C-alpha cells in the first residue's frame, strides 16, 4: 500500500477523533455566537443582540456546579454530552421538529458563563434566551445563584 495514502489516512483519523459537530476542534471553552440571532452568550458583553448575563453563584462553586448538572439532567429532551469540573456541553432537542441546540456552561470563580445556540437555521424566535432564563429561575429557586 502507498505510504502517502497511509499517512493521509492516519491524519484524517486523528482529526476525526479530536473533532465535534461540524468538524470544529473542541476547545472546552465557550465559543462566540455567529452573526445569526439564534444564539445567546454571557461572554459577549459588547454585543447586545447576543448577550445574556452569567449566573452569579451564591454557594460554594463545586456544589453549585453539581447542582447545575442535576437541574439540567431533569429537563426534557436533554443530553449531557460532555461534563468535567469546569465545562459542560448539553444538547437540547426541540419538541416538534427535533432540532438540536448546543448549550455550553463554563464555571469560573463565582460565575457560570453560558452559551445557547441553534445548530441550524437563522432565527430561533427567542428559544435559546428563554431556555437560559428558565434555567436561571430553576437555579435561583434552588438557592444556587442570584
């Protein structure tokens, strides 16, 4: 077999192992929103159409982070794809058409930053923002965040 072909196959295989949806390399950091209005992000402070405030933690960060995971796992049509001590990637499926939205959380000191974005389409009619505000209320009611 041609050695050049084997080298290319190995490179492609390694790239496949370290990529996520859409062929993007996972960095375990919250990505910025695209220009489309179907995304909200707490790190985009200077972008009024995408900005949503982060969750401010009231309790000890490690226990708050576990509680966030617990609350998220109770929501319908939700799949926690990735979870570690500082980052969580969750997929939410819409009820009717089963569209998938990617939601990311990242804990830093006394804040949990977040991003919620539709994978397809242009507008989400505010679904991502409403979802994050619903999660905010659930965590506030649990006494975890302000």
